[in-house]
């Protein structure tokens, strides 16, 4: 299938945190498509580069006009000849950039082009995007109904409260046969019961960056306790129908080789933090996932944590986000070293859709659990809902069932699985 680029326009739009991001309109073989890219708050140092202008007087340095300039530079070359496939287009983008971390043009310049080209190819083939992605990259994978991971209490860099752990999530699985609608309904019901409980306890129900509530709770135990109570009040069984998950984003409280989980207490060693997580598992056996439990280059501690859970809790996911940054080289190191057993997939960490698919297939081949994820700075683009469906990844992390930037992904799943 020859894909001829016939038109391109690009602009700055605002993401869910009010900062600029890049949106592209692409005309391919008569089809106009659109794509926009997200941005993270707590980012790993090994991610592909997100290019910003750095002009302090304009959007506090967060502008992306440099990306638009690079898109103009690429435009004349894009129109030269057809591309045989979106993968060939991605290879061309990667070669044009020519750097390991997309630092010439920025991942936020290349990614919307890659997303748009895949969307256009699906349109030209007259197929839904998830079906096109499945046939192109994941044809041996079964298509399954994903489990949503909903961030119902925000902490860390996603909120202005005293909790260091960044995300407290509910994961409504219900059963293997449960519909997408039932799983999303369960998450939304728990969310509203949680709001009621927080109000009753006198806590704020203002929300953080990802739509979860941001109350000034005492610690992570209190957060997990009140989420557990909300789940029970909503009529769901913890540990069989609904699970709990944490994203520590521990880079953000790692300083001088120690972890500052609680500002009022002494810093913790890696072993002390691992012991803390094991204590939480004993108190809250419905915990199914620990994301970025340790700092991104603390490889030995990641292995100790993963090895310990193999014996005591083999079903628990130890998820590498900042550790792995959707990169095949870092994933291979983790597979070979046994440093974790699951990967978070963020398309802007690597910069193109074909590279994302390569990393996901590498994870699948090693029996890693795979979680497709949004970013804290999101747009209304529902691309990742199609990616999680087409890949059969099984888990979608898209924030709370609140705010259009988050619900756009859940709503797209409802359309796909209707």
C-alpha cells in the first residue's frame, strides 16, 4: 500500500495542564487525519527528548514553536515520494533525526507524524485503527478486553498535597468475561463513592493532574484504606473483582542515594523501602502492581524486590516505567537481569509507533505484563485505546474516570467494545 503525503499543517494546542503541545493534520492518499502528543510531569532521564523552546516569557519556556519549525523543514521532503508503509515512514523519520534519543527534532515533533500516518493507513485500508495495528504488528496476539487502571488519588508531582507516592489506582477486572462497560462502570462507581467518603471525613475533593482526588491524607496507608472502603461501599470485592495498584514515581523522592518517602522521618535505604512495600502487601493483599517502586538506575534493588515477590506474591506486577522508558535496550537488560516483570508503555518515551510496537513484542515474548499508559499532560487523542486493544496488552492506565483528557480513552474503549 503506497501512502502519499499530500498535505500537512501543524499547530500548538494546549494539553490538560495548560502547556503547549504539538498537533498535526496530515493528508495521506486523499485522507485527512489528526494526531496530538502528550507530555509527562515525572519523566525518566532516559526518555526520548521532549523539545521545548525555553523562552521564559512565552508559556514559561514550555512553547513548542521549535517543533513546528522542524515540521516545516521536514515538509518538503515528506511530499517527495510515497512511503510503502507506516513502518517505512517511521524508519525515514528516525533516519532524518539520526540521534539515539530523538534530540535533533524532538520526540514531540516525530510522534504526531507517526501517529497520524498509522491513522491514515488504517483509513486508507478502511479498517478501524485497532484492527490495523493488530494486523500490522500483533497478529499473533489474542484481542482481549483490557483492565482499566484508574488513578483515583493523586500525590507526588500530580498533586499539591503531602503524599509522596504519585498514584493510587483501582483496577476493576470483575471477571475474565466482564465487558468493557462493566469494568469502566465499576471504576466510576468506586470513584464517586470515594468522593463521598472523602467529603464525610472532611477532606478536599479537588482533583490532581490525572483527575484523581488530591486530599491531604496522612500517608499511603490512609489512602489505600479509604480507597478500599470506597470499593466495598460500591459493592465490589477487593482481591477478586477489584485490585489496587501504586505508582511510586520514586525518582521524585530519591536524593543522595536515599528515599525520602516521608519528609518528617529519616531517609530510607532501598531495603527499607522494599520492606515498606512488603508491609503494604500484607496490609492490603489486593495490591496487584507496583510501578517505579525504586529509582530508575537502582537496578540491584529492583532485582531484590522482584526476586522477593516471586516467592511470596508471584501474581504481583513490578512495573518498569522510568526504569525502562519503552526502550528495547533497557527492556532487554531488565529481562536478562530479572529486574522487573512488567513494562509501562508510553508512546512519547520512544517517539514512533513502530518502535513502540517493537518494544511491546519484545515484552510479550518474555511473558512480561504490559501496561499501555497515558501521560499526566494529555490531549483528547484516543490513540492509546486503539493500541491497547490492537496489541492485546491487557491493561490500560488512563487516569481517573474524570476529565475529558482521561475519559476520551475510556470512552473510545466503550465504542470499540460496544
